[in-house]
């Protein structure tokens, strides 16, 4: 939920997310299928609040959550609803991009959503006061780093790593992107793609979806338990 990349190659889209979390938080449940508001969704589940940070459906819609909006915010003691549950509310609606305009986010902690729907890419931001909806170029590659963990100069540096990694590649695969998310600046435990900040905040998992030609596949890498899971489904 704290580093997300979007890569498009030929007719395939690869979306990869590193989840940075406090180590005291219970490990997430690996991805499986859930029925929500009449939709079949696949996602890893946060057992604490029941929500998720990464979810896909059989129609090819993918939604990924990052903590924080435009700038780092002051965290309050409590909020009305968890952001992971808000993500499920949005993606389980008839049209997530349209539901974004209607959903009430008052008393919800700021967050950013990367939404891929109907082969279009959107950046949806709630900054605590205002909702923003930006249509991005789905034919280009993109990367996001959470504003709550990475200041602007670090986010720019991570963006350079991303585009330097891609610039000389004629072919790009899911395993390439997994390697980027696992190995980039491995000696930098503070701001590399895999962080370990004083053994209290770590990158705990990597989730990846590959979508194209009516097929979807989700891979989940639990870096704490050192386990890997994968599931695939076909559009109808």
C-alpha cells in the first residue's frame, strides 16, 4: 500500500504494490475470492479491519490503496471507517470511477487510490477535505510512493529508479517488475523498495496483478512468513 507501479507492455498491464506496515500488525490473509455486493473480488485481507489495499475483479478492474493524500497529514486517534473497507465499498460498486463522486468520505483518513477500470487509469485522492479525480495516460508507465512515509525528494528519487530500470528494456515481464520491487536499492533500508526501519516498520508483502487478453492473475509474496501464493481467473 506504500509503493505502487503501473507498467503496460503490449496488451498486458502489470500492477505491483509493496505494503509497508508496522510489524505489530497481524499478517494479512493471502488473496482469495470474496463475494461482495454481487461482485466476485479477489484480494488479500487485512484481518484487523477486514479491508484490503489491493483488489481485482474478473472484469479487469484493479484498485490499489496508498496511505495519505497530497501531503503528509496529522493522524487522529480514530476515524469513522478504515480506508481498506472504503476501498472495498468503491470497487464493489457498479462503477468505481463514478461511485467515487458520490461516496461520503467525511471523517476518513486521507488516502490515494490507483484505479484501473475499463482499460483506463485513474488517480483518486482524498486529502481529508477534497476529493480529486485525475485521468492518467494508461499507455505510459507510472509509480507512486506514499506521502506518509516518503518525503517529496525521496519520492522523486524512487521515480528515477523506476524509469531508469525500464528505459533500456525492450521486453518487460511480471518477474522483471517483481525483481524491481524486491531488489531496488536493497542496501537502503530507510527508503529502498524494501524497507526496514528499526525493526518496527517493514515492507511485509508484495502483491502483483497481471491482466490482459481476458486473463487475470494475482501473485502474493509474504515477506515475513516467506510464503508465496498465486491465483488466476478468466473473464466471462
